C-alpha cells in the first residue's frame, strides 16, 4: 500500500466514524435502521482498523526515514573523514612536507656556504681577531715562507725591508730600522701590519679557483715593491727624541696627507719576534711597558688644552669667533656646582678677552664658557668633519671601533692593518651644560683621543685650503680629501692665532730655537691628568680589589671587583705643531706619558722641545725650501739583487 492510499483511507475512516456516530434510528424503519446501523458500525470498525494500520505504516515509514537519514549522515561523515585523511596523508601532503624540507636544506646550504665565504674571503679584511691569529694557520706561514716578498723603500728610495744572503748562503729578510718601524710593518704574529697586508694572505696574492679555471693572469703582489711616504731620517729623529720616554709622535704633510713619520715608544725588534715565538709571547704579556701597543693609533689619552683647537674650529665655522668673556673670577655655570679656573687657580689671561688671547694663554675659563655657548650640535658637526666620532650618549655602542676608512690606501688590507682606533667624544642635542663645560677645555667626555687623531686635527689649520686630507702611507697614491672643515680665510686666521702660542704664548720658550733659525710656526700646548692602574709585580696585570655592596641598612647584597688606581694622577704632555707658517709642510702631534703619578709634566716644558727639534730636523732635510726632501724613484733592481 502506497503512502498516498494509506493517507486517503485514513481520512475516509475518520469521516465514516463520524457519520456512524450521528445516525438516528426511527421507529418505522426500525429493522432497516438497525441493519443500517449495524452495517455502519461494522464499516466504522473496519475503517478504524484501516486508520490504525495506516497510522502504524506512517510511523514505520518515519522510523525508516530516520534510519535512512542517520545512515546517510554517517556515510557523509565517513566520506568527509576519508577525504580529509587522503588530503593529509596523500601525495599532496607528502609533497608539502618534502617541499618544506627542501627549503630547510636550501637555507642551511646557503648559511654554510656564506659562513665559508666569509671566513675564506672577508674575515682577513674585516675581522681583527682573525687577522691577529692568522699567523697560526700553516697555509699562511707556508705562503709567507715559500715566496720572497717585495722590497719596501722610504720616500727617498732607501730600502726599509729587503733580502740579504748571509755567509752560509741563507736568505734573510732585513730591516735596517728594525724597532723604529716595528709597529708600522708588524710581524707574522699578532695584529697585522703593512708586511702582512702587502705581501701576506691578506693582500689577495693567492688566485681564486675560478681564476685558475679560466686561465686568468693574477698579479702576484707578493713580489711587488712598495715605496712609502715615510722619511727614514725623520723617523730616526723621532726615535732619538722619544728615547727614555713612553709616548708617540705622528708627523704629516698637511697639504697631501703623507705620513712622514710615525713611532710609538717603547717598541720591539721585528727580527727577534719573527725568529722566536717565545719572545713575542713574553712581549705580549708585558702589561706594564706594553711594547706591542702602538700608542700612536691605538691608545687613548686625555687631550687637555690641545682640544681647544677643535673648539676654535667650531667657533669659526659657526660665526662665533668674536665671542668675548670676562675671565676674572672664573666661570661658574648654573647647576654644575664648580667654578672653572686656569692652572694657576685664577686666570692666566684676565679681563674681557677674545678667542685669540684665550688660545695664546690657554684659558680654561674662556673655552669652558665657549663650549656651553656652542652647544652639543655645533661641536658634534665639527668633530665629525675632523674624523672624530661624536655620540649623544656614552653607552659604548660603536665607540672605540677601528677606523680603516680614514686612510687613503690601495687596498682594504692596508687600511685595516694600520687602522687607528676611533677617537670620540660625547656631543649632541642631549649634551648638558656641565658636560660641555668640561669638554670645552679638553676634559670630561672628551678624554678619548689618540696622537694620530690630534695630528689630523692640527693638519686642518695647517692646510692652506682648510681641508682635512686623508692620511696616506703609499707614495704612489694621489692626495684625497676627507672633508672641507674651514674656508681658506678661516684657516689663515687660525694659523695666525696658533702662531701667537709660539711667539709670546705657552710655547714661546720651547720654540725659541725654531724662531732663531728663521722659522715661524704655530702650535698648541696641552697638559692632562690620567688615572693610572697599579701593576702587580708578580703577575704583570693591573691589581684588583673586591668591593662589598651593601644596602641602606648595611646588609651585604653583593660584591664585585674593581681595578686599583694610584691615589695621584699621571700628567701627560702634549704639543701640536706645524711649520713653516706661510705654507706648512710639516704638522705633528707629540705625546709624552708622565713618568709617574704625581710627577709634574707639562706640554710646554716637556713635549714642545721635541717638536722644536723635529722642525729643525725637517729644515735640515730640505722640507722648508731645499731639494733634499723631494722623493726619488727607488732604484731598479735585477732578480740577482733580490737575493743579496
């Protein structure tokens, strides 16, 4: 029976039942009515069964529909689960996993390749620690020992490094000046010098694999000769003048940037450390004398009054050279709690003075005031032009880095080999009045200067165009400008002011022999105090002490070590100088470390006389008008000469 038939019969049975219930029985037709009633009752009963059966069929069909629907739901869920499972475990999922592994492998390969390329190609130029330890690499040592290096000449063609055959027939590298050029040439151990930069693995002398495959001709720098800007006579004069002192001298030609002489004392013997590694280790462990330290380019000193030169540059650059100040009574900036005076406890140049008189007599009072008037931004801008690092904080980030880009050189290897440590000061928009007060006369956060940097600073005024030329040590390099610091007129005015120092100022007495020889010069004296650590005689290291940390209740909360310093400060002596006044060809910085804590040492008394003797030596060599200072081409030598 269909669903439609069951439904129609159900409706008919309901109507029949209702009709049977309403039939009335009349007397005349009692028999017939009874019959009809019985028939109606039977029909109603039959229809009732039909209705009940239809109802059962309906409910059965509903139950079956529910079962079918449930089965369909279960089938659909199973299908969706299988589809998701195939998606996760099928070929697409597998490929996705393999793709991820392929990327991971590719990235790892790139990292490993880059790591190899860095250490094989760039570390020798960019990583100081790698350069320092590269002598331990047997490949570098074999390369160095298997090939005769080129010769090195001074600016007049005299050999500074060459080969000679001894009586046994062995060939040895000779250094006529030895210790005088040790810090410039360097050894095969420790930090690299010019020798390793020009002739070692750092020089790029070894051809690359692809160059060999292509059959390219590679220039072998190992056999190339070099002529330096160093003057052997001036270099020896510097050595003689520094004998018995700890210090450094750097001499430039301010017009070209030529390094005429550069020496740090105490030094060491190149030949000794080349032949004996034990000697090098002993020198490296000498923390008191520190003979391996190149004080000229890698040691910080407080510049003292020589730093007033930078303040004068900044004043001229910003139109403040006419600033005047009354120095009587000193200078007491609000909120700093200190009165700045000159070295005599009062004023060296008293009254209402200008920048010329203040520089001539080295007035701390005036330049302290000038520093606060200039502000951190103006000082920072000028400092960067002369090669200084200028930072707005003393967090240590970037400070004390090496500065290879300052050199005018033929290769990065040479730049890195003699890269000076960057001198720096704190200057910027956040510099406080009290900080600028100290920096104005070379104290406070202006305490990180090298002799190399100070020689560059004096070279700006000595340059006729007011330029800072890039230092260069290779003779065949054309001059390059680092920055335009001053105008031509400003440089001339500043040279005139610096001349006042040597003729009536703090350098008058020391420069008297120079003036007597008919040479007018300019200069600046400086004396600065520096804290000195106490050296333990047993270990050779600075002494340490344990400091107990306590809270406000006196309870111990920790401890740390501190370096022990002498109670009294060491006085270091400076002198910056250039000559002759009309067209300077020599500019220099002389730095002498004080002999000990508490011992008087002054720039005008101790450092300036050395500069005077070097100026006179330059005159004797013809730098001020003679022809002796002119460079000559080195003699052409044959292969036989190389083996002598």
